């Protein structure tokens, strides 16, 4: 297990776990409300990791397990995320 000097963001905890491998990252420059709107859409099509990444809002999660890459690719295109 890799341990970084400072574990601050939720992503730090994921990256420190040897069973986690980042395959691709998507991003969008937007305000905080956009993040919550995306989470709201994703929770309908995925399995949320409860209380992950949402300590500063009322969402149930900002991390989701998505099994179908095609859904993810189409969703990212729909909401205009870059990669
Ligand atoms: Zn939120």
C-alpha cells in the first residue's frame, strides 16, 4: 500500500489503495452545483459509494461504481466532460 505524506482529498484515499487502478479521468470546469447535478444523474444508473466525496453537500455520494463503459462514455459525452 502506497502511503502519501498528506491524505487530504477523497481521491487520495483511493489512490493509496493497491487494488485501485485509474484507467481514465474525466473533468469539467464548473461550479460546485454542477458536481451535485452530475452526481444526481449518475446515481440513477450506478451503485453509489455511500457518503464518499459529499461531505460539503447533501448528496448521498459523489463516487459511483459503473459497470458498463459504454454507459460511462455516452454519459460523459452527454454532460460534455473532457478527458
Ligand atoms: Zn453533492
